[in-house]
């Protein structure tokens, strides 16, 4: 089941790359921006609850979809790019086994515990 879910998430990541290719930005913007959502982990400097909330907010694919849709509706490419990056990053994280966080510990995710 984990391999099937990982394949599904990889397909979503690939879809994000496809959507990015339809924008007018140079290709190098995608790898430069793809890890920006990880700055949301800075909340863990305060405590696990704030860290989990911030991480989950910026790693929830629905946020990326909503922002992408707003950018598409209003024909504002920077907003569309933001949505694509958020969506693609969340999918890539799940391919790598990093799920949404529980408030107990950074390593406790909806996909199971990270590491051994």
C-alpha cells in the first residue's frame, strides 16, 4: 500500500511540474522555490504544537489548490506559481515519507513515524 500511495503522490508531483511548465517562468524557478514551504518548520523552534500547525498549514495540498485556482481565475501567474509550488512540495514530501505532523513530535506523521 505504501508503494501505491507513493506512486500516487509522485503522479501529483509530476502534475505540478506539468502545471509549472504552462507558466511563463524560466525552468530554474521551480527547483529554487520547491523547498520554500519547509520554512514553515521554524515553528518547531517554539514548540511542537506551533510547529505542527505551521507545517500542516503550508503542507496541506488544498491550500496549494485554492491559491492556484485564485491565480488561474484572476490570471495572476505569481499567485498560480505559489499554488503550484505548495501543491508540488506537499506531494514530493509525501513521496519521501514526510506526512502531515501530529502535535506530539515532528517525527509523528499521518503516514507513520519517520525514521526507526
